[in-house]
């Protein structure tokens, strides 16, 4: 994987746009700080999110979790890259969604 310059910060984690060196496909890499997760008592939440994403991997309207891995300081979630962003941000930006968009 090769990291792009795009990075998003979401409080408990940051997401980076990455590209596979083999097939040039783009992914989002979610990086979670283990110390912060433990300090804020969010271990159960993170594991539940991972399990939910894996169980919904074949759903057409849920971003696909490709794999997870970790090092001594961080947890990593490699997900499908959704170039139009997330639904919450889209609704916030447009106040509401038209019938055609939904």
C-alpha cells in the first residue's frame, strides 16, 4: 500500500487514502490509536465495529472491510474507499437528500 496525501481526522481515529501497489486500487485505511482506545474504554466499541463490518461485507450499501491488522501502537482497518464520502456528511452538507439521490 502507498499512502496518498488525503487524511481525515475523526477524533478516535484518522483515515488515509491509500493505493494498492499491485492493482492501483484505492482504499481507505482507518488508523486507531491503541492507547487512546484503552484510555477512553472503547475496546468493545472498536471490536463490535470490526465484527459488524465483517458480517456485512457482502451488503451493497455498506463499505466493505477488506482486512484488519495491527502493530504495537495502532489498529488498522483497510476498507473500500467511498469517494463521495459518508452518508452523514452528505446529509449535513445538503440539509436533506432528494428522492433521486436516495
